[in-house]
C-alpha cells in the first residue's frame, strides 16, 4: 500500500518520514531553549542589576527602613513555603514506601469513604495558613503605605516617555529647575536624584501619558505611575526612610511603556546630610 492511500481515516506515514520528523523535533527543542534564554537575557539589563545574596533570599541589600519590612515578609513566606513543601514531600515518600503494593495477589486495603477528622484537618490547616499570611501581609502593607505630614524631603516624580523629571522640596523651598533626563543606555547617564541619608523622603508620582513604574531595586519596593490619579491619592504617594548607606543606586521603569522603555533609566544618589545641604543650596541658586 502506498503512502498516498488512506487507512481507517489516517494517512499512512513511512518509517523514513517518521524518523525525519523525530529528528526535526529533537533539533527544535534545543533551539527553543536557546531562544528562550536569548529573550530572557534581552529583557534584562546587566549593567544595573544589583547583587543578590542567598542570606537575603536573593534580594539586594536594602537601603531603606521599609526594605527591612519587605525582607522579613519575604523570608517568612519562603520559610513557610519550604516547610509546607517538606511536609508534603515527606507524606508522599511515606505513602510510596509504606503503602506500595507488595505482590500481585495483594488485596486492596480497607477503603474509608469519609474520615471526618482528616477532612477537618485538610480544611483547617490551609485556612490557618492563609489567615497567617493575610495578617502579616496586611500589617506590612499598612506600614509600607504610611506617610507622614512633614517629611524631610518631598520629591515630585514625573514619568514620561521615556525618562524622568525630579523636583525636590526641602523646608518649603522647591528647586526652581527640576532634574530632567533623556532615554539612555546606562543609568549613570540618566537623571540623578540626590537624597540625604537617614532622612524621611516622600515621593509624589505622576505621568502625563501612559502607565510607568518607579523602581529602585534597593528600595525593595516599586509603585506604578498611573496617569489621571490626582495629587494626594494614596496610590500616588509613598514614603521611605533612608539608611546610612551612601552610594549611587540604579533605577528604572518596570512597566512596559513604549519604544524606549528599556532606556528609561535613572539613578538615586544617597549622600551625607551636609553634602545634601550644599547640593540643594546650589539648586536653589539656579534660575529657570
């Protein structure tokens, strides 16, 4: 019978053609893996990825007091998840070892259709786990969302396609000329927001065009910048307390916002108090 005939509604395939298809499928698998790796590396930026540590749960070292709250919640979630996984894995191994079929003539063990204690256990344990997760998440979310009436520094952050505009206010004095950036390939070339260490900084976010996202990895926190949200809205404002860790930290937009999204880079520079006072005094002397 030739390959052009049909048998029981299916076209017959020669062994040679089958082996060819299998070899093609084998070739496609590594190619797909290489393509996935290429896409993952293309969407990341190697020049501004902070170092992570196993001791911190693969999170970067935080530079704010709020970051310690996120770090604790993250570690607790991982500990609970690993403990739950260990219990489940142990039960699976125990069932495989002690409840395997001994021989071909072995009869089924007595079947229990309803076991009220076990069913209550299956219901109560997940309920308790979810309740505990909810409690700590809600508590920490309220801590992260809290803002004060008189922060040390207020920063107006305007995200636009495709860069940032920063305007700082200290003691009621606002810098006359904001820091404005352009799309860049390295965060060192982007706009730089200078902040003092050991200070309360309040951010007011806005966008005139599309949704962006203000993200500094060392904050362990990011917030979407959504157009149309009015000033004073809780979804537009957040606050941090900087730690005594001077340095320059990379920032970026974490929301796909258009053609130059990957070039929407900036930096945050933490400096000592006296250096920040000198910097801000120089900014006040500038003319618009």
